[in-house]
C-alpha cells in the first residue's frame, strides 16, 4: 500500500528524525503534539501539526482515538509510532489496519506475541533460542517457591507485561520471594493490565547484548550485528555501543543466527531487536525479550553499517520489500550516550525547567547528534527525560570512546541538571575502558563535577552580575543586576574577582547552600546571621567553605533588605543572555533558569582560592532605618510640572517605604504634590501624566500622587513625570530600603555636592524647539516641540538617534527613544553631561529639516 502523507505519533528527537527522513523521501508530514510541545522542533518541521491535548500522555500521545482522528482529518495514509507511547500497542496497530492506515512497524499479531514476556519466551524456546532457566506464568506463591528451589537462587521475578525495569525484582532467598510476590503482581496489574509473573535465573554480573533485526514480512529477515547496552541506571540504558566488545565469536554467531531464526519463524516485519542477557564468566547468553519497534540505540548500528533504518521502515511500509537486504560488512565501532534531564547525584531525580544555554557538538567528524532541544526549550517531567543522543564512530573502540568523550566535553544544557558529568565519568572508568563493565557498573560511578546544592532557597534569591544587561533599554529590556551594586562589587573585589562577576542577591531570608567541593565565598550586604555548618562566620571577609559543608545566610537583622553571596574563582558558571547573567524574573530570562532559585536547584562554578583581605571598614556601606539619598533635579521638575513648594516639600519630607516595593521600584508614602498644572493635557487627566518618556534607573517616578524610586528591573519608559533622579553612587541604597524605613532625598549636583533645592528645574539648556533635560548624572533627555502627538517630532527623534549612533561616542551605554524624546545613557566618567550636550547641540544644527 502506498501513501503520500505520514503522521508521526511521537515527540522528541525520534519525531524530528522521522519527519526529516520522510520529507527527504518526498512525503508530506503531519506532527501531533501536546500542549507543552506546541513549539517543539518536530511541530515546526512538519508540514502540518495537530494538537492532541494537555500534557499527560494518556490525554495526548497515548490516546489512540485522538491520534487516529488526526490521521483521518489530515489525510495521512500511514502512522510511524517511533518508540514508546503507542509503538508496541497491538490494538492500536490493528485499528490502523482496520481504518486503512499503514502502521509503520510489525504486524498486530507480532506485537501481541512478543509483547507478553511469557509468550515471547515460548516462541523463543520453539525457535531454539538459548533461554535462562525459568518458568512460564506462575499460578501462585507456592509454585514460585518450588520453581525457585529448582532453578537455584538468586532469581528474577518478572511481570509478563513489564519493560524498562518496571515489574522486575531480584530475589535472593525464599523470604525475599515471598516479600516480592505481592508487590510485583500489584505493579504489574497497575502498569500493564496483567498480573502475570514468572521466574528466571538472575545473572548478577550480566551484560545486556542485543541484535538488530529487520524483516520484510514475507519470511526474509536480516541482522545487523550486535550491540552492548550494559551501562544502565534502574534498568534504563544510558550508554550503548556496536559491536558488543569482548564477545566471543561463537557467542556472536549464535546470537545473530538465533535472532534471525526466531524472527523468521513468525514472518517478522520491519525493525526489531532481540535482546539477551550475557553471562560473561560462563560465556553463555540467554534470551531476554523482543522489542518490536525501533530502539533508541539504533544509531550505533546505522553508523557502523551505513544504513538508515527509518528510511528502510518507510520504504517497506510503501511495499518496497527489496529494501530488506544483507547489510554488508560493518565498519569500525560506534558509541552512543543518552543525555538525560535528571540529577544522578540525587537518585536520577527528573529535572525540569528552562534551558538557558544548549551547546551540542557540531561539525565534528564522525560525531552525530540526535536531539530535540535548543536554547529556550522548556523541559517538563511529563515525558521521558531524554534530551539528546550523542553518537561517535571510530576505526576501533578506543577511538570511538575518545571521540565521544571529546564531543561530550563540548555539550552543555544549562538551566537544569543533566547526566553529562556522569557520562564523562563513565567513559573514564577503567572497567568501561577495558570492556569489563556489567549492568551493575553504572551505579558504582559517581559524577565528580563540583556542585553547589540549594538546600533552602530563601525568600527571593537570584543570580546577578554587574552592571547587568546594558544596551537594550530602547527595546524595554532593563539592566537588572544587583540592586545594591556597591555591596556586590566590594565582595567580588575581596575575592580577587572582576567586580561584576556573577553572584547571588538574597532578599530577606537568604539561602542555604551545600558545597561538594571546597569553595571560597564572601557574604556582603545587609547585616545578617551567616553560618557554616551552624557556626557563625563574618560578613565582608572571604572564607573557604569545606567540601560537604553548608553555608546559611539568614534574614537581615533589622537593617537593610538584601545580602549578597560572591564566589571565588571568577563567580558562578551561568550562561549569559543578551550579554549578561543577571536574572530578570519578570521576563523569565537570565540567571538560573530565568527565575529565582528553588530548593533542589544546583549551581555550578566557584572555586577554592587564596582568601583575600576583608573589605576595609571604611569602604563598607552603613545600614540603618533612616536613609539620606542624594538626588539631582530633573528631568521634569518645577515650575513646568511641579510647583516650587512641591519640590521643597519633596526634599523636606521624611518619606516612608511602602510595603508594596520590589526590584521594579520602591514606593514612598508622604505628602501629595500641589502640581503646577491642572492635568496632563493630551497625555491624560492627572497632572502626573506625560507622553511616553524614557526613564532612568533611580528616577523618582510620580505615578499619580505617589513617588516610586525606579529600580533596575523597572520600565524603560512610561507616561509619568520624574522631578528628580538618584545619582549612580547613591542607587545602592535603593536595594536596602525595607518597608517602614524612612527616606529623605537630599538635593545634590551631578558631582554629588549638596545644593539649594531649586536651581534650574532640571533643564540643562534649550534650543529652537528642543530642550535638554538632566536625568541623574548618567542620562540626558532630549525633548522636541510642544507636549503633543506629532509624527514629525517622532521622525526627528528617530533622525537624532541615528545621528548620535553614527557618532560612536565613547561612553554611550543606551539610546532610548520616546514619543517626542530621546534619552542618552552614558558613563559619566567617560562622557559627562555637559560634554554630551555640546555634541548634541552640534548634531542638532546639522540635522536636515
């Protein structure tokens, strides 16, 4: 039966692989997806995509009715199930056939025969495949005890419908068998709709060896050598290779011939795998099961035989039986490593979250990557944790292992924990190198990668760096970074780091961090109780936390709001986003997973260094409950927007910090202004309203009658006036203001000297239809024309921005346009405001009408 449209009823890397192969063969492709996979690569690659349902597999990928409806609605003539989900569901295969849809895989009868372990075992016995001493289905515990005595302990109690290590229990004596009996039956009934169990001899130092087969459905079956899949965790494969190393020729020949004979005896169709347990000391192999589908590890076979098994499956499904042919002589050796979203150091617990950096090997000879992830992928715990398969081929096993090791060294998946460190450790293990490993080897290997484990996350702990994410203010991306940058930078200096190196900002209650390797740290910021394994330590002084110890940062003790943890050796190892590692929680990017830390997170980076000198007392900021903060007048002060009395009141008031304050801004409670105008004109009814104008960090933004000190996560522009702006050297104080504190703003010049309250209204100068306004010491705001919407003014702002950008002035950080204004953010030490104003005056005179 031929078809021109293929539906792929799977997800992840196998769906990507099948769709790419199908398109290469000229087939139209249809992807199905659940809600978490809405923007997954397989959905984007397919010609058409159909939503199945929400995340649970039973409501999406495992719902045969939904998959068949998607096939019928899109005109798909065939369904490729990949592996997992419906790939070995005999009822689904039969329903496909009944609907006139080709099931790309074995027949329904073959799925049934090999889907139950006891019938598969019987078929293997009839075909002469070597079997471990065992039983058929057992009627009860008494029969099991008798059979176990006959076979000899240890034995493996198995559910007939089990797979992937589920429904299996090693038993070493009669008592253990009695304990395991009900549990295995219960798991079998719940997981596989069958409580049938049987016994087999347990091979304790076993290797897992398998043979790839492919049949044309008419009696012809070919084999593609063998694979070793012994490196497993919880009976799930992690690292596979082909051919199986250190396998006697007689055993290799026996496995290939018996696998072929078994599949020929049932007229096997499509791809499959016959799996064996190999007892190396006895040099005996026993039948384990038949996997009636494409295996995850099939790429190692493809690499050494130069075939495309997915293409074979699709061509056979089209009726092209001649595609099944003897594969020829294998070439070299291939090894595959599965990259999982899990934490091997915590029992392989699944890991979920946003991938903030994905780096996969590319353009490396004889290295292949099958993957579905990319930077920005959201990994959930709803499905199998496999992220990628890294496959390396070499002329021999040593070269393949070395090539895989090099490929893994360039692989990263930041934002979540993965097993990459364990894979690298496994490749370095002596028993693996010598091919003496067994199915019990991997649990004995540990990941040596240094870790900082978050055992308690605190109230709000985020990764920050300094100066943060600059250069994107014009598109609304704030700088973020430490709110108290002074404490942050001093801690890094004490450690010998670059003063902007990534560290942690802790708001209120700090975190508890456990270090697997000795690491030098320095805790700064608000006074807090800091301990190492419960013993108090000093802030502002570098100290080395021993391996295995925990650092705990308590809540500020009455003064200040934020503390900082800096790490020796250059800080935390966190991927940058738009040039910074700073976390912007509202935008869900930067830092660790684009969010605040959670209990259970793992950080990397930091090192034990020679402890530096404590931060000198004279350089440490002082904390209190009453704050004096220096602010320069402008950009929108008196007499245009506020009365002179308003400005006097603003500086004379003892403002109270509102409880509703955050990194976006600190709200102040105090006197209401009188206002110099009745309303905002075209901009709005309230006199605080103005047409969208760029803001500076530290601007005193009046949202109605309440001032807000804009923070590093605040808006880049908005519709409210700002009578004053906190100077850069004073902005650290904003990060330490806590609800209930008292704030008094002190009028200062941009050089930091105190001055009379009213000087110039924040206006640096005026020209024809242009006004230059001060916004702190690091921003200059250019405004055009009257306060009205005018396209011509907007175009002039655009022309000015292009002209300033073309000047490439040293010291310019950001250019942010508003409706009728342009704000230029500078480093005042490099480009002072008056110098910039002179340049702008010249540029203005040169602009065309």
